[in-house]
C-alpha cells in the first residue's frame, strides 16, 4: 500500500510540473501569436503605402528635411486635429 501512495504522489508531482510547463508554453504561444499579428498588420500597412506610392508615379518626399547647410527653413508644423 505504501508503494501505491508513493506512486500516486510521484504522478501528482509529475502532472503538476507538466501542467505548469504547458501553461507557460501556452502563454508564450499566445504572446508569439500577438507579435505575429502586429508584425503582419505593420507589413500590410507598408505594402499598402508602397502600392499607393507606385500609383502616384513618383517617390514621396520625407515629411521634413533635417537642417543642413543648404536648408535653413524650419520643418513644417504638424497638422492640428480638432476633436
């Protein structure tokens, strides 16, 4: 009888450890899925921007040029959004 109780205790310990490892793995998998979804959304946004640029027939200029010897103009002010 003592051996049976010992075996049950060992099995419980193994099951608890495996369950904790499974829960950790499940959390990690969920995190990776969220990262993949964000990466894919960013990729789609970049792809759409490239499509729009190609339809414009030229390249888009950067939002502002950094200060330099040939550029003494301040950068344009950002747009104001009224709520």
